[in-house]
C-alpha cells in the first residue's frame, strides 16, 4: 500500500485555513451590515437626519474589519 504524502495537511496548514475562513466570514458579515445600514447614510445625505451613534460606531467597526 502506498501513501500519497502530497495530500498530507499539517496542523499549521489547518490553523491557517481556519484563520482565513474566520476572516472571510467576518468580512462577509461586515459587508452585509454595511449594506443593511446604507440607508442611514442616504437619509443623512438627503434629509440631514442624524445617523444613530450606535449605528455609526458599528459601521466604523465594520469598515475596520474589511
């Protein structure tokens, strides 16, 4: 029986893949949040109505995650 070592995955490879996946998930969530709250920015530009502080802070955090 032959073992194909080209299919071997190291613990470091697994950790790097998990980190990359977690980052991709976080970035996807950040983009989704920004998309969902874009209307606040549009409303601010059109009417001058303020964006709630918690939404503004969360949008800042989402942009930082990208």
